[in-house]
C-alpha cells in the first residue's frame, strides 16, 4: 500500500564538509499523524509547521548534513500507518518517526521500530505500553500518559468533595486505558463509579450517553473523550443543561483546538491536567507568536511537544556525532532537556520523558486574560513536578528498568 498525502520537504542544502557519520548523507525526520480525520485538529498540519520551525531554529543541518523532513497522513487506519512506517524505514532511510497520533497505530509502529532498531519519539498517543509492557529501548514518549493526566484531573474533582462518578469513554485503546486510570484513582480515594459507558470512535450523537449519565445521579460526569467526540459531548451536555441542574463535568485532556471549537462559555471553570499551554511563560509565548504567523492560531501542546522532540533529537545526534539509533538514544538519556515544552525533564530508561505538568483551569470569556486575547484559554492553577506527575519508576513493568 502506498502512503497517502505523503509530502517531502528538503529544508537545507549541504553547505559544510562531512565531519561525522550519517549513513545516507542526510538526517531524515518523519512525522506520521492524522492530517485529515478525527485527530487532525489536535496536531495534524500544525505539527509539520512546528517541526519545520525546530529544524530552522537548529540551523537546517547537523553533522554537516542537511536535515530532511517527510510527513504522511495515516488517516487513523492502523494498516495505512504501519505500511507508511515500514516503507520509511526499509526504503526511505527515515532516522526517527515523530508524533504518532492514535494509540492503536502507535503500538504497531512501536513494535516495528524495535524490530528495525530505529528511533521513535511519540508525542500524541496516550497509551503507556511503548514505555511499559511493550518497551523496546527505541521509542520515547515525550508528552503525557494516562497516569499523568487522568489522575490529576480526577483528583481535582475529588478534592472538591465530588465522590460519585459516571464515566463516558471512547471505545478504543487509549480510551480504555484512560477509563481504567480514572476508575482506579476514584476508587483509591474512596469515591464510587455509579456507571460507565463507551462510545465508538466517530460518534457524533452523545444524547443517549448524556441522558444515562444524568439519570445516574452521579455528582461528576467524567469524559475521557478526545477531539471531535469531546466537542460533541460537551455541546450536548450544555444543550441538556446538565451543569445548571447540579452535576459537574470533568475531562481528562483538553487541547487548544478543543477550546476553540467548543468555546470558553461552555468550558469555563473546568480544571484539567496539561503537558503545556502557550501562555505558561515568556519562551512559550514567543513560540506561540511564531506559530501563529504560520498557522493563524495559537498552538496546542502537541505542536510544542513535537518541536521539543525534534530539537532534542537533533541535539542528541550532534552530541553522538552520528545518526546511529543506539548512539543517539544513549545521548538522549544524557543531554540536558529543559526547553519551552519539557521543563526540568529526564528521559528514563524505559523511554518515558518526565517533566513538569500543569493543572490548568479554563478561563471565563469575560476574564481579563480572555478579554486581552480570545485564544488565552487556560490559567495556571498549579505546577506538578515530573517525579510527582508521572508513575514512579519503581512501579514500571518495562524490563529495561530492572536492567
């Protein structure tokens, strides 16, 4: 199967002599994500612009070799995604694959990268299997996982005394993992799950699910949905007047594009864990301004995470003096990673990058922040240090940790 919507961009020409090793005369970065369907608004083409910016900021070459960028749309189809990744690794000499929106696709590509001994830096998928049960030493997870976002989001509601819950989840790999984490967090804190239901990917009408949640009498309706499913569910919750009738609504993850699609009025006051948001500090604001000139919108954390992943990969190639996967992975574990996205970061042996996370609250539309800039969606509630936000290393089931 040939990859669809495959685009290749040469970002630099050879302008310096060869001083170090690059097997095919170039260092090639591949972005594999959804550019046309359910998850495209969460990253998609915006990620390509972010990685282009990273390559430009790095100088366009490394080890005297041009940095080349290829990208492809996996359309949320595992067979398409795996076919593209295989072609990149076996024929096109792609050195690292970034992003990987869609947890189900990431699992197959993770296995392939381990077999081919090539690097992947995953930003979008929330499943932790590539750094836990399926870890192979070649894939790093750069942004978040179910533990880091689901626990913080649920704990914010539990702290407010909300002890009965109805959970609406998407019926796919990431949704099931998120649902399990939310349930365990609630039960550990003494709360109870009074109902749970899963909606198929692509669901547009959530009315029956919302009515079941309303009828349950749960104090919190927790949505572990993502992308357009989250947008549709929240809009229907608003239409039914759920919050006005006394039930709270929680979400486990919220993107800048979600807020843009749903609106501040519907989301105001919701607290959620986030790996990054564009107004967190001056460096992030500068990145946001540059991205806005390219895309017209303030960037989300998927774009920022891929910028960070690309820059860190290139720094590791430079430090290793080669683009050999084993040497670069070793350097990724040694170099300092502390950039606009990954604050106080450490790359663990299992491939999990731990870094500061943020508990944020959605601004009200009449807040000073939103009045100053309508895209100013979040305000900081608290910063959660990486070693607190992420699963303790001694709880990892990755065999590489014990070694």
